[in-house]
C-alpha cells in the first residue's frame, strides 16, 4: 500500500510538472525580442552571395571518399557504455510502464 501511494504521488508530480511546463512554453513572453522574419527574396540573395564566394577549385578531401566501415574499427569504450546504458534504461522503463499499467488497469 505504501509503494502504491508513492507511485501515485510520483505520477501526479510528473504529470503536474509536464502540464506546468507546457503552460509555460505556450505563454507569449513579452520580454523576449522579436525575431525578424526573413523573406524568400532575402534568403535567395544570401544564397546567391554564398555561391559567388566559392568560384575557385576546392582543395581537400573529395566528396566521393567513402567513410570507413563500422566493422573495420572497434567501437570506443564510451560508445559501448552508452549503448549498454541505453538498452538497460529502456528495459527498466518498459518494466516500470508495464507494472504501472497492470496496477492501473483494474481501476478502469
């Protein structure tokens, strides 16, 4: 019973915070500066200016160079840890959601 009350309190706090955050995000804040709206013509002019800057040959790595295959090099340790944490957290999340659904299901 104690755990059910704690779970209900956690769910209500989460939902309250989510609704409060959505409310804050939807309000129009007067202290923020107005963002200038760019017209299509000004965007096309800027693009044309950028294209004119690079008339000469570009020196560097050719675009056709393929990236090395993932299987060719071993993954970095931080990548492996991140993948393990990601799968572990998703499994724990699935278990929590399934348990909460099983608890709430008889109420409806």
